[in-house]
């Protein structure tokens, strides 16, 4: 018996809709072609699969026996096809990672290097932006994974966000800020300082506003609405000070870096994905490599500057 998979698909389609013409439309062939394939299947099996009862299509006893077996066979074939395609996806395909600006320049590069070395055929796409923007892109399906900063109120319930690290903020300025003592500032020392502020959508904006308000004052903005590079350039131009991750000013010799006195301002880094979407094999592999890097770097005390274990 040479039963073909397409014949089983046609049989299951007719069994589902109980109508040959509708089943033909469902599988994308003409009704005569579908009927011919069903007759061929019945000939191979030696038994009719359908009968007409008062003008309606019904399964025969043989059809009732075959239906669950056919559904199981087709499900197994679909699963095998998907698994093979996922494995092929690690030789080709793509994975899309989002990251905040500080994480895109500190945590992402070594992780992406490890992934690329292991799977050079996979197209790596990186989206840099504020956490709010990255969460929006995740929910829209534009990203597979994102390195975000956890908001104080928690993430959207549609996301699975695993906390992995903490990141400390520092004060970036052109000159020494009044109130600096032993290389440290308190948040209250920024009360009379003009701040260069990030645009809406950057979690650094929310972190700065929250820290100032918890210290009892509303900050004054000298410039409002910048991206990371623009904010650092405005600081270098002497337009104001900014709260930024220490890693982003490590290569900006024109900027003075001052620590915040304890407890300082820390942010929790998380890797996030959508709960309702089954991750691709490449996406799972990138997440595994990321978590392995974080674990190894923590054990070796080799995390980027300003980043601490969770």
C-alpha cells in the first residue's frame, strides 16, 4: 500500500468539514482532483471512507478508524518538519535582539560574538532603544529577545522577563559639580543643577525623575529629549549634567564621572520575550548563550564596569 501524505491531508479535510467542495477549497485543489485522491486512498485501503446519509457526508466505520491515526501521522510529520527547519535555522535564518544603549555597548557585544562564532550563518539583527520602546517592539513581534531595564511597576504581563544583573548610574558632567565630597555626590546635590534629559521612552528618564522626586525635588532641564549620544554630547558642551550608566562614559575623556553616594541609583537588567510566542530554536540558543555568559562572567568577576550580579 502506497498511502501518500497528501491523500491523508485530503481525507482529514473532508472529515473536518463533511463537504468535498469546501474541503477542496481548504486544501487548495479542485473538487474533482480531491475526489480522485480520496478514491485512490479508498482503493489502497480496500474500504470506503465516506458515505452519503440524507445528502450529508458521514464517515464509514473504516473512516472512523483511520481519522485519529491520520491526524496523529500528520501531526508527527508537522512536528518533525518544524524541528528540522529549526535546526536548519541555526545554519540560516535570523534572530532579533533589542538592547538599551548602555547594554548594546557592554553586554550585547560579547554575547553576540559567542553566538556568531557558534552559528555564523544566522543573521543577527540588533535594535537599540529605550526599554519602553523595546517592550513595545517585543509585543508587536518585531523582536525575539530584548535586554531591558525593569520598571518599578513591573513589566507587561504578556512578557516573560528574567532579572539577570544590576547596573549603577553615575553623574556625568563637564566640570566638578558643587557638593562633590570624596568623589561622590548625593542626589540632593543635583537640586540646583540643570539636567540634560533623555527623551520619553528611555528608562533613564524615568530613573532620573524618580530619584529626584524621592529626594524631594523636581529637576530642572536645560535640554530635554535627547538620545544617548546626544545627551553625552550636550554634557560635553557644558549644557548640564546627566545620570547615565558608568559604562557609556568610559571612553568619553571629556566627561567627568562622579559616583552617587550610597544607596545610589541602581537599575535591574532583565532579558525579556513574549509569553504567548513559542521561541525559535535560534532565539532559545541566543538566550542560553546570554545566560551562560552572565553566569561565567559573574563567577570570574569579569562583568562590564558598573554592572553587578543580580
